[in-house]
C-alpha cells in the first residue's frame, strides 16, 4: 500500500464511482447522490491549490482504495508529513 499526495487524471472520477457504489449499497441511495458527489469533486478539481488543499490517494496494488482530502484548510499552508 502507498499513499500519494498528487492528483492524476482519472483519480477523482474513480473516487466518485467509489462513493456512488458504496452509498448505493450501504444506504440505498440512487444516482442523484453520485451526481452530488461529482459536482463537489468538480469544484474541488477546478479550485485545487496544493498550498491550501490536501489530498491523500491511497493505492493498494495500484488500485485506489478509500481516500480522504481537505479542501481550503484556512489561510495556513498545509504541511504534509513524510
């Protein structure tokens, strides 16, 4: 397993898919929830600034697994610990 702090093409789309399928299975939500997640991720992608935003993409055998991020962490730059 490895964790990376950069966004590659396709990462956010895959995370959207993970949210859509997980929440459909766990909470019986329909496609509208996935649309909501896609809209928020689109905003995140367009405004992403590595100085104030943070993303941690977890991969296991080069496959993305549940992942987290912070959008707009105040005015202080985010420090990533090794």
